[in-house]
C-alpha cells in the first residue's frame, strides 16, 4: 500500500522540478500551504448540507411550490391489479404487442385498457413536478449563493484580473481562509449530491450524474492538494455562473404555465 501511495503521489508528476512534498509540509511561521488532510472537513460539512437541504425542501421550497400552484401529488394512478403489477415489476414496464394480446385475453380486457394501465403505472414511478421543483430550487439557491460569495472573494484577488498571478511563486502560494472556505464548501456540496443520489428518486441519468459528481470531487480535491487552488477558484466561479442559470431554466420548464398541452391519449 505504501508503494502504491508513493507511486501515485510521485513528486515528479505533481510538483515542479526541485520541489518536494516536504517543502510544502513545513512552511514558515504564519504561512499555510494546502494539505490533502484539510479536505476531510468537507465530509461532515456535506452531511450538514444534506440535512439543511431536507429542511429547505420541506419548509421553503415546498411553500414556494404551493405559491406557484405546483401540486405535490401525482397524476392518475393505475387501478390495483396483481397480474399486471407482477408483469410490471418482474418482466417489462413497456410490454410489446405480444404481451399486450396475452394479458388482454387473460384479464378479458381490451388491449387499449391494458396499455392505459401500464402508462398510468409508469407515471406513478416518475418524480412529480413538485419534487423536481424543490430539488432544482435547492441547487439554484446554493449555486447562486456560492457564486455571489466566490465573486466577492475573487473581486479582491489579483488572479481574477491577471491569470498570470495563478502561477507566480507556484507552488509556494499561501492558502488564505477565504480561498479555503470557498474550496471546502464547493467540495462538500458535491459530496452531498453524491449522498443524496441514493435517497432521491432514481432517474435514468443516475450513473451519468454519479460519474459527473465523482469527477468534480476528484478535480477539486487534487487541485487543492496540488496547490492549484487559484486557477481552480476561477473554474469554480465560471461553473457556478452557468449552473444557477440552468436551474432557473429547469424550474421554468417545470412550472404549470410552461407545460405543453396534454396529449389526448393521456386523457383517455
């Protein structure tokens, strides 16, 4: 294990020539350089964010959803049927014509009625507009808040206006409290998103989003450990600037006034 760790943290790969991890581990008095162990603080903070999210969605986002007349319920539910439920859970959620004909004969139902049952049953498992709105509002609130914080912090930083300052003196660049808090808060948020994926309603893009969050956590962590936090902070700011706008767009699509007219088939 020690050999694997030494190979992975090879100084020839991570650091400039003639710089070692020992040089960064023993700075002058009053000077603080990034250390990978600092990022452990993000884990309890991520758990706290997850709890805050639950409270926010229940009391704040839900109230906003009700104000916008977004109902918490789902659409029409499929009537209870043990035979169709068994097929739905163990065989297929979208039966082909052969299955439909067999079920129609077995239940003495019209094929169209069987199709309707499966459509209503599939809709039951979809997250409601209310749920998606609350999730989007939480992400929007965080992205907007962290963007404002990051913008205010970077406005006073020289590398905001001249990116060459990202590399002056590298890697002997002091980690300031403001930059540390910015980095750890961002890291904790993406850890919390990874946690919440396993408790939220599972969506089709579950694996894609999990890989996205994992990649983001890895990039934030390694850029901090390698003391590339200055350029990393610029990347985070640009990322957040687009993310909260995307969440606004998502909320507009989920608003009842922006929904397309229902298909006649869904009303039958």
